[in-house]
C-alpha cells in the first residue's frame, strides 16, 4: 500500500476543522510541506516546483488565516535558497521546526505582554477560541490576578465551548453566553476589556477574525470598552483588507437539511473584517501596539511572495 500523502491528509484535517485555530493551521501546514519535500525525488528544480505545487494545495485549505500562507512561505523561502536536493530537504525540515518554535515563543511573549493589560479583578469578554487570547488570560491568573471571562458560544462551530473549558482549567471565573447576548452583557456588566485573537491582520491594520468580531468591536466602542487583539508576527499580511478572502463554509454547519424551506439560501461566512478604528491595539511580541505601529513593525518581517514562484 502506498504511504498516505501528507499534503492531502493535512488539507483534509484543516478543511474538516480537525486542525483549527490560526496558529495551529500554520504549524500543521509547514510540517506537511516539509514532509512532502523530504519525500520528493528529482533535480533541485523539480523539488522546488513540487514544493510550490504542494504549498498551493495546502494554502487553499483555509484561505482566510494568513498564518498558513506565511508558514508555507517561510518553508518555500528556505527550500528556494538551497542548491541541492539534499540541502533543500534539510532546509525544509529546519524551517518547519522554526515555524513551530517561533509560534510557541510568540504566544508566550504575547501572553506576558497581554496579561499586563488585564487589570486585577477584570471582567474580560472574548469571542471564539483563540489559543493566544486564552494564553493571555491564563498568564494574568498565573500572575496572581483574579479574572472573570465571559465567552461567546460562537455559532455555528461553537468554538466558545473550548474556550470556556480552557479558561476554567486555567482558574478563571467563566461564563458562557450566546452570541446575541453581547450587547446585553456590555450594557449590564462592567466589562473592562474585549480580547480576541486574529486570523489575519491586513496591511491597513484591519483585523480579520471569526465572524461576529466586527460587531462585538462596534458594540464595545459604543460602551467605551477597549478592544485588544492578540496577534503575533505570523498573523500579519501584505494583503489589503478587501483582498483577504472570507471563507464560506458548508451551510450544513448552520442548518441541517430540511430545517429551512426549499429556496432559502443559508449563508455561512466564517470571518469578518474589523476596521482598525474599532481596535485599541494588537498585543504583539513587542507589547501592545496601535494597529498602525503593529503593521509597520511586522510587515518587513514577512516572507517574500517570490518564494511562491
Ligand atoms: P489562535 C480561530 O479561527 C479564531 O478566529 C481565532 O481568533 C483565530 O483562529 C486565532 O487563533 P478558527 O480556526 O492562533 O476557529 O490565537 O476558524 O489560536
């Protein structure tokens, strides 16, 4: 029996949301690409061409989160810089290891910086599941603070259930609310901070994140509650906000067959765009920065598009 194709296995895992969360998708993509390169045969030109084809297949599996595109770009850059097939294979493996190590270091740095902006006794509203935002809140508790989190359910995939499990295990007081309760929560509770993750930060500082984020941020502005997004280098992108593709997932995630009458379309856009003027800042590896400063700092560090050929 032929060995399973590592690229197809990862594409399937990402498409089916077995692997989800922007950072995790990037790490999985880089590993699959490196695995593919180590198995490829032929001349250096053939290895590079095969790597680019595999990278394009992986890249299409979740179009919105730029972490995948960036991670694949870093591996391609490393492969393209070598002159022999053997060196390309070593470089791909090393680059994938670097992507994973940097993602871990990035999360730890963001947790340290972000926790400083979570006051003792704070009530923090969060949306969807972001491993990075969870790390910030867990760090605040590890620093000795008492923190209460209110997490949205996040229809239709209900990532909020994972958020409440992880936050509770980290020692926070936790409440779960349906997405439609956000305004009521902001109107009736002293919420100190809205903290979310990021899938992509566009070059004008627009945050592309789980569907509903833009509305949560608008309501937070109305109630004068600061909004932070936890976003490390791998989340930044040279794309303009309008060029960030918004993934549409299967309608069955929203309504099962037969639940709506024939002729009714069920739309399932899973991300939206929050303009930078609705954000107080990005918590990055360098601390809490305004959207403009965060972009200025991170844009020059992104992989060059030329690596894609
Ligand atoms: P971390 C998630 O998307 C959420 O939108 C979350 O804010 C983002 O990834 C970042 O997650 P999905 O994969 O990288 O659940 O902080 O659609 O873990």
